[in-house]
């Protein structure tokens, strides 16, 4: 039975099980992008397996097994989409939102690069 990850400490423990370290702030950033676009991050009871669950509607979903790098890459994808949307739809009032997404994008890209190296 897989459980949705809602707490940074759980994601940190799952990352640790996969042989990489993650601090609480980074875990919180990754989790902040889960649930957007109807995808949720699940973990096995022993924290060794991660799954991205995508709700397709009508009570149906698809599960895609992933590792911590896959979860971070998904968060990068969502953050980039939100940044692009912010830049496309706002005029001069976008700067604060855009700065926020750019800052989080830097964090997520750093994590992706670190984990890609560590897990290869």
C-alpha cells in the first residue's frame, strides 16, 4: 500500500534510503509542486520505493515508479510551466511571482544535477 508524501521529513527519509541526502527546505520545495497537474508523490511503507500517481479522472489513475531524481525532475517541469505561465499572462505585476519561481527553479535544478550525479 503506497501512501502520499505530504511531509518533508518523509521525503528526506525516502531520499536517504536511495543513498542521497536532502535537507528539509529542499524537500519542502519539491513537495510544493506535487498535486499540481493532478500528480502526487507516493512512497512504499518502508520508504524504499517512490511512485508518481497521475489522476486521469473518474476515479482512475496511472502509477509511474520513480526515484528521488524523477520526483525532482517532475517538480522542475511544473515549476517551469508555472514560471512560463506567469511571464506570459502578467504585465508589469509579474516580477515578484517570477522571482519566486526563478529562485525555486535554481534550487530544483541544483537538486536534479546533484542527484543525477549521485545516482548514476
